């Protein structure tokens, strides 16, 4: 089975779903964009679980975008789940999208975010999962290409998740996803 794809324009933190996906960074300690919004509205329980999860991850050679080693962290393209705190969901699934550089970005890593988040959702037994457009903000992935990768990957990933809802923050993102669903 594959999931039915639906599109909504709005703020993902206002959604009701079994799981809400966060476009996090490797530190799992929060940030701006959708990550900041999820932690703000979801409350401190999410960060507490992220800290605990992070402590259980192996040390890596990961560096922040500024080049500072971040020590323990979630590698790009992987996903982990925590409580959803005060959000109207049971879980937040945190995944780390790839940064799009002037030289490009690795589309396999962006596809991996969607696949791994769905794998974690299946482990949890989630049936409805809300996704933001991963990597299209601070990480600068071009919107049309990100929408294509998101939609193709969800269409190609076998899952017991019944609904994948893309929650697009603005007109530009919403229209890019509409074009992909065509
Ligand atoms: N609901 C839905 N979508 C949103 C929301 C929201 N409340 N807020 C922003 N977006 P970004 P990234 C859209 O930057 O590019 C963070 O600092 C936004 O318009 O949140 O993967 C993390 O900690 C854009 O289309 O995530 C990382 O350091 C999309 O969500 C880094 O940013 C993703 O934008 C991750 O960058």
C-alpha cells in the first residue's frame, strides 16, 4: 500500500494528525522555521525528549553550517520520533534535510527524509502524517524540485500510513505541490 496524498496551505503546528514531521537540524536542539514553530507551540517536553535522544546517538564528525563540530547528532536523511507535547498529534518525527549549496544538493538525501519518516511512522502505527516542505527554507532547496522529490518519494514508498498531508506555508509552496500532483 501507498499513502493518499493531500495538500493543505497553512501552519503545520495547527494541524491534527497522528504524526507531524519536523524539518530539524542534526543537533535536534531546535532552530528557526518550522522547527522553531513546532518547539514553541509543542512546548518543552519535545526538547527534553530530543536532548535524551541526542545523548543516545553516537558521536559523529557532523559540523554545523558554520563549521563548528556538533558532536552527537542525527545524520542528514534520517528520522527519529518524540512526543508531540501540546500539539494536536501523538508524535513529532524529526528528520534532517540536506542543505542546497551553490553546487547543488544530494536529492537522495532529501528523498531519504520522506522515506525514513514514513518508516518511523509505520513503526509507531501512525495512519495520518503531516509533512512540511523539507529543506525549502533555511536549507534553500528550490521549491519545484523539492516538491517533485517529496511527491515522487511518497508515491514510491510502501507504507501502512493512509494519508500523507503536505502542509505548505505559503502560496508558492502550495502551488509547487499542486503542479506535482497534477
Ligand atoms: N508550518 C508549515 N511550514 C512552515 C512553517 C510552519 N509553521 N514554518 C516554516 N515553514 P525551514 P529547512 C516552511 O527553514 O529548509 C531550522 O532552523 C518554510 O516556508 O523550516 O529544512 C532547522 O532547525 C519552508 O517552505 O526548514 C534547521 O536548522 C519549509 O517549511 C533548518 O531550519 C522548510 O523551511 C532546516 O531548514
